C-alpha cells in the first residue's frame, strides 16, 4: 500500500502568452495611471478665469 503522503507535484508552468498578457496589462495600467495623474496636475495648474 502506498504511503498517504502525497509527493510534491510541480504546478503547471504558465504559458508564455499568459505572462506576456499579464505584463502588457500591467504596463497599460501603469501608463493609464501616469497619464491621469499628469493630466490632473496640469489641469489644476491652469488658472480658470
């Protein structure tokens, strides 16, 4: 009878496509946040007549 302890199984490695998609989403989110903060500060610096 086999021992009840299950040997460590390697998790399925991510596809490269999944990693590229995650990196692309992170870059897009970062640029979106940067642009929104930059536009917000520019709009606040412009005096409204």
